[in-house]
């Protein structure tokens, strides 16, 4: 969360829904929150406008924007037909990776195999080419865009998912898999690629013959890709529009790449 002293806001005649109307409040997706925090820090240095970035899931971002509790929401999926009141701005592209512990030799999985695991039809790693060992299935909690995109892609009903553990943030899922040799879960491709590169004990599984990577997401080849959006509702203030323009600009493309996302521009 960034909390720098706002400067020059009154002189610009800008207003937000933060305390005293002198800052922007951005809430939502845990996938987007880390990079948008850095975007906000750079924006604050350039403009003197304070930006408060809070996580909590895409559902929170949508609800907060609708209720006027946030100026901008972070949503890590495409909007659906029931969300036509929201205006999205795509800032980057990501994917959802199936991840396992680094000690697990399985390196690829199919759509049918994921469905069977999450419906409880397969419950042992021997069926997937490893040893006879029960699978620890990790699912995402309600209100998470990653969950929405996951069940949509695999044709699952979340009410029927057989999960041994339910997590919220990407980091929770990554750490859960890293600490449990028989676990499988799903998180942001960008977050997983970064953590695996940093030595965290996870591996990204190839999905239906395509590697889960920033490269395949950027090339449009990875089947479980998704847009990362900043959303608003109603008429945008000058300050909100200024931040949205900045968040899509070449000035911050390096930050998206740093977090292993594909920037919308740059």
C-alpha cells in the first residue's frame, strides 16, 4: 500500500473518493495489486497525487467501485454481461498456471486431467504418472477472478469442486504448493514464473501441450490467458483519467514486465 503525501492536487482542481477528496483509492485483484502499487508509486513521484492501493480480490474491486468506496478497481479477468455498468481499461495480459511442488516430476497436464482432479474423480498422483500418493487439491476462494476464469475454462461448477485447501492471494497458493509435495494449485502465470525463477519450490505445468509462460501468454498461444483490467463506473474525474492513462503508458511498461506480465503497451 502506498501512502505518500499528496501535493499539487488542489491546484489541479482534482478530486477522488479518498479521505478529504485529495487522493485516489484503488482496490481489488491480488494479481494486479503488487504491480499497480509500483505504478502508483511512480505516478505519485511524477504528479504528487497520493494513491492508496489495497488488495482483497477482484470481487472487492468491483463492489468498492460500485459503492463509491474506491475510485478504481483492479479486476484480473474480462468483464461479463452483468457488469456493463463498469468501464474496463486493459493494462496488461496474464495467464493462469497450474503449479505443483518442485519435487513432483509431473511436468504436463491436460484439461481433462484438471477437471478430474477438481471433481474428485482422480485423487492419486499415480494416475498422472507419478507415485501412489494422494493429491492435495488447492482451490481459490469465492470473489477471486482467478477462480472465475479457472472454473469457466475447465467447465467446472465450484460448488462441486473437491478441494483439500482453499486460499485467497496468489502468494498463499504458491507457498501452500511449495510446502506440500503432493499439492496442485493454480495462480497467476506471472507470479508463479517470478517465484520459480527466484528459487521457490514450485513448477509450472504445461497445459494441453503449451508451456505456461510469459512468452506463450504474450504470443497468444497459452490457452488459459486473461486480461488484467482497471475498472471505473460513471463519469471519470480528471485525476482518475490521468492515472489510467499513466497506467497504460510506456512509462510503466517495464514494471509490468518486471512482474512477468505482458504490458498492454510498450
